[in-house]
C-alpha cells in the first residue's frame, strides 16, 4: 500500500485504498452503499468563517447521485453579507476530496465540504474558498511554484478550578499531567481531526495557564503539516469544528479568542509557509541556507504586513494581543529563530550532524530529507480570521514579493537578528514600520494597498469593501479605553469570545 495512506485515519481513504485527492463521485457512492451510510452532510464556511451544515437522508441511489452531481440550492444572503436577499440563491457542490465519516453523527454519516456557485454555474467570485483558489492559482502562474501552508491552532480550555496540581502561572509550555489538565482532551481532538483527514504535526500544552473568576484557563496547541494552502484552510476550519464539538460533548468550554485578559498569553494562529517546485522545498538553496526565493516572498509580506492584519486580526481583541513582550509582533521585521519578529524562520534541520545516531548509538538518520521541514511563519494572525481569506492574502503578499524589483533589498532592510524590544535596540525599533493598533487603522492600511489584493481578480472589490466596513464598524475609542479598564476589556472579550 502507498506509504502516504497506510496509516491514514480517514476511514474512506482506508476503505478505498487511495488518497483523498483522487476521490471520485463513484468512489463516494461505492463507500456509502458498501458501508451502510444513512446520511450525507454538506458543510460550507460562510462569511463568519464558521461551518454551516445541510443534512440529507439517503434512501435512494438516484437521489444520492443527484445531490453529488448537482449539489443543492442555499440562501446566500443568510451566509454572506455581500449578497442581497433580492438575488440570493446559490448552489453548494461537494468537493469529494474532503469526504470523511462524521465522528459526531448518531447515524452513519459521510460529510463533505462544499464550494459555492452562482446562478450561471460559475464559482462564486466573492466566496472566501474560491478567493483562496484564485490566489494560489495566480501565485503558481507568476512564480511557477506552489504555495503551501499550515497553521498552529492555539486555544484555551476552560473549566471550574479544582485547585489540584495547579500549573505555574504562564509556564504551561509543554507541561505534562497532572499539572496540565487537558492533555487527554487534546489528544482526543487530534484523533478526531485525523479522522476528518487533517494532517497533524503534533500537539502540546502552551504557555497560558491561569485562573479567573473561579475558572481554570489552560492553553493548548495543535500544529499541522504543510500542504497545499487550499487543503490547509479546509483542515483548520474542520479542526476548530472538531474541538468545539468535543468540548461541548465533554462539558468543557473552549475559546480561540486572541486575548482573554491582560498579562496572560493570547492565542494566535501562526501560519507557516512553504514554496515548492515539483515537490522540492524551495525555501532553502543548494547550500541549505535560506534561499532568495524565500527572501522575495518574505519581502512581499513585509511590504503588505500592515494591511494583512485586516485579514488576520479582525476584531478589537485581536489588537490586545499585539503588544510588546508577549511573544506577539508589533513591528514589521523578520529574523531567524526570533519570536519577537513578525515573520520568523524557525530552527531548521540544516546542521551537518546525525542527531539520531548521537541519541541512539547504532542507528542513523538514513535518507530522510530534512530540507522539506523548513518553513517561514507569520506570527501576527489569530483565529478571528476567516482562514480562507487570510491564506489568500498571504499568497498574494508572497506573490507580490516576486513582482517587486527591490524585493531582496527590502528583505535585507527588514531583517533583525536580536530581540527588537530590548533597550539597546531602541533606535533600530524606531526605524521599523509598526503594525496597526486597532481595527480602524487596519482598514486604513488595507485601503492604501487594496489594488494589490484586487490584481488578477483575486479579491473582488466588493469583498475588500466588506472587510474594511466590518473593521470600521468597531469603535476604536472603546478598544483603546479597554486597555486601562479591566471591566470594559472583559465585556469586549465576552462579546468576541467565540470568534471565527
């Protein structure tokens, strides 16, 4: 069997013996008929970034083939703010490659993510999922390479504080039980996410750990492996759906909110990026150093960084997290292994040393290609983002770097190799551009460069207008006042507790 599917936890992949990206309509029908599947669910991300569901009971093969071939009609005005009630009908068509056996359904159910189509049967131009598809297509058209991504999904698990084995405040990073209370919950989430097709790298407890109002807040993280950006977006929205459903079933509460209270770790959605050609990672050059390819992409992100917050930081509490000394960026710069920068190039497996042999005498690393592990990550975004629009915006920014004649100079100018917030680097810090401090500033930054995002038809003008309108609907004065008013901050946190 193909080594890439031999241990796959997706039941449909295992039964069909083929990777999900090769699924056909006939494959789905065969699996449904041979495995006693009684229901089919269509799920699709709407304007709020959350998955919506349409259920079908399957008791007729003709009807099954009909819905798989033609999809179904939905009310677009109830799903997206940019669609009017006067012309609201849309089609949703399942993407067979996203099929999985629903782990939460009482009846045997196959669930698939869907794409939106307009009245003429064309992909809905403004849908976030199609916007991401266009962004990836244009990236490949300009560069001849593929844009890949993966996310670090951070969240808090909340429950009554038992007082037993209290974790050290803000020292929860990679903590084990019993001081970490929700390792079993996290690993169960990981198992369920894998069953939906998610390709997980690892999971662990994170820094954040505190009590507030008699409740224990424990931060966790699940990190994914890099895949095509469109698949990465699907995996992230399904992962959030899994985590929330499992929490609800087990009596926990969870939040992906970017900030809960002052002085405690916020939750980000760090996005790692990789650029490949013919399956080869182009982030490193032939000498296993960061390549000019990667530097050009980073330069594009540096140039558009303030505007990228419009896609990655979409409510007032997002900006409570983007403050100095909280391992979250505030300035437009990048560096190696540096958590105070906006874009970080993580430690890579580039040393000429066989660590496997050193740790395990008699063994060796063999022929494993370590270069495939190298990525670069943007650290500003959080889970308030519509992940499809966020990844689309990053693909545009990376592509823009290849269109900039001075990209390598921009990369050199914005590189830092120190803790940028230390006192001795005050002059260096002052020379760097800053990220916006609230939603209104973010909208202004997007307005200034919106043409770049609209180029090649990636983001429709109406979509950009809608993103800016939503950002400007928040009162910046209220957000700034909350920084000095704990009660007001908690009201804002509560309002945006279940964002994204």
